[in-house]
């Protein structure tokens, strides 16, 4: 049974058109919408912070909603990347494709569930009275999980009425599957709709509204686990034990002990460090004949595993920047100048500390930030500016040719020499002077991330200069650069800033700078421990409230 074919309009469509971080909207009064809590405004509407679940969060959540079921493969549209991340609400525009894909996903899930009713229903009614009782119990329990808060009486009544209408022409399991479809297309499921505590007074522009316990639970869970709140977190919300910073910290530290937190942090690291550049990695077959898809995948996995190790095992920005280990197997050991390790499985080994230190010298990341034949000082320098200094240059002028200068074998030149010649003049010169200078620090690494001392038969020049930072100065090579970054307060503040806006689904223009500064101060005072950074974020008033702008 398809809701669409039966003429039911998904209840979230109207509110979906209002996607954004600090929007004001009146929730659609259909089966799946309306009646929820929110901060009442003088004009009769509800003020909501609205962040749609990412594709990863959506898939995790539907699996957690039906833990005993084998769900079908679901296809969701590609996500927009805003300032490096896919969870920024300002980029979550609603398209007809998105609407269609969410509806198709809900229908596919319901069809799979109704084929085996025991996979989602805990009762097997035999009478109409039993069916009604089962439906009401399911709606209350499943609704609380799907909406991440208890249903209001009005919502529960609408869902039950919907069930009764559908049950008049369909079997009990199919009617219950239709109920599931409505839930999965509701704004209260697809979005994190945060209206604040209902006891808050009417708000006007620029006001801050404390989140309700259930909203804190949802925000905390999706930040630290990329899925819905677990039973312990929901119990804390039921008992209203998520009102203080200490209470939220207690739950955060518990969640950080689980595997879901590890996966959630990996999602951040992957986007923060632009690791997507390593996906489908290919190189020129003539220049790098040994680069196979298997080796490319191993280089990718090695870098991801190092980031996970630095973040969780070492729990330190210092380790992320300067640890002298790598994860290698026999196939990629030569890329690190190492002998085979006797295994096709990645093994942690020590690397030459005069050549490698930290995530920025991982061969996989360096290979991703390079071209098919040559390294790319531009991409490598841009990563430092974007992710570690929060000093992204403006985009290139419209129509400018961004293709790197071609290699001329008749006139051997290093990549650096060609870039310096190409970027010395024109409208791009000013931006490239800073970006390229940082990127030149990585000239000892070729297009597959292997160490070299010559380029095109000429000596490598890895001299560089930082300007406009709190650790300005000249240096030579990537390792002195990583040491400078580690000593920089600006870097600690930037990493804190990136994590804070990621936690709340904000773009770069929407972060409260005073909140970011406070989080950064705690991060630095705890020795740059990542776990303490995350705790500092959830303890902040900025995390536990919404800012309403009219």
C-alpha cells in the first residue's frame, strides 16, 4: 500500500520548505505534523531551529527504530557540502527529488516490515478490540522513538484515526505499515525541530531559548552518535535530568564510551580533513604503474585509521599533528619507505620521524591532495588554511582557469617552479602567494604521498613561510609546519570552532564567536584533548539553547 497512491499527503512537505537553522514556521496540521512543543511567539507561530537528519543519521535511525528487521537498501539524494560539512542546515534545500526519495524510502521500509509483522509489532491481535489496543500501544511507543519525545494527545489521536481509516480497507499489518510511513515522512522525524521549553516566555529577535530535555537528548545523541537517543538518554529526558551542564556532561561521557561515538567522530574527521579526496583515487599509469585500486583503497583506509587512532587512542590534537606512526600493509609499506610487514592487513608501525609526523604527512591524504602526475601545493595549502587556520581564501574568480600548468619534458621544472611561474601574476597572485607558500612545505611528497628529494630530476625546495597567523615565520618542510600548527592558539581555536558549528549544523556565518572562544579555552586548558573538547561543547549554553531571530 502506498500513501501516495491512496491520496495521503506526507505531513512534512509544508514545513520542509522552511529548512534552515533559525527559521520560524507553523508546523503543518496533518497526520504527521502539528501539536508538538515549541516556544510560542506573539504571532501565533512556533519558533523552531530546524536541522534535517543527514543521510548517515537517517539510515542509522531507521535501523535503530527496527533493530530486529533486515531493512532494504535505501537511496537518498546527494548532500550539499557547506563550508566543508554536509550537515549545515543552510544547505539543506528541499527538492522534488528529496521528497520523492523520502517517500520511496518510507514505502520500501513499510513494505519490508509488513511482510514479517513480528519484525516491528510486538502483538498478534485476533479481535478488533485487540487490534485497536495494539495500534494505540504501537503509536505511543514507536511515536516516542521516532519523534524523540512523547506524542501529544492530539498527535496520538490523529495517528489512530489514520490507522482506523486505513484498516477499513487493508489488513492489520498493512494498516500499521501505513502508520509507519506517515511517521517516517513527518517533520518531527526527518528534522530535528527544536522549539525550546514551553515554559519560556514569548521571544523576540535575538533571544535565546533553553532547549527542552528531549531536545537536548536528541541534539546530544545526533552529535555524539549520529543516531536517535538510546533508552538511557531517553530515560534521563523523561526524568528531566538534562537541564544542567553537569547532567548533560554525564550523559555525554557515557555516550563517548560507545562504538557509535567513534563512528560519529570519524564522520567529522573525514569531512574536516577533506578525506573525500581519497575516494576513487587514480594516478597516471605511466608515472605510477604500481598504483592499483587495491593500493589506493589501502592508502585511504590507512589514513582513516590513523585519524581514528590519534583521536581516540591518543585523544590529542598533538598526536593528530605530530605522532610518528602509520598503518601499513605489505602493499603500501613501500610508499612509506618501509619493508613489508608480513601482512595484508593494516598494521601500526613507526615511521621515519625525519620524514613523517601526523595526519598531514599520511601518504593517503597527500595522494588525495594531488593530481594524477604531480603533487598539488594549492590543495595541500588550502587544507591548512581551511581546516586548521579557519582562514579560507575567497573562491577563484569566475571563468579563471584552475588547471595546473602542464609538464613540459623539454624544460624540466619542479612543481614548485611551474606554480610560481603560473601564479606570480594576475588576479590570483595574492591568494596563491599565501596558499602556495604553505603547500610548498609538502614538496618532499610526490603525487602518491611517497617521500622524495628530487622532482623532475631537480632538487626539491620545501621552504615556506606562514603569514597572518600567531606563529608567523619561515621554515622548511612539513614537519616544522606541523610543529608551528601545534604551538598555535589560532589552530586550537579553529579546531574548536569547526567542531562547534558541526555539532549544531551551522555554517561559518552562524557560530557565536564568544561561545567558540569559551570552548577553545577549555580545549587548550585540557592539553588539547579531543574528548574534553566535545564535553566542553555540550556543556556550553550555546549548545543547550536555540537562538531565535525574527
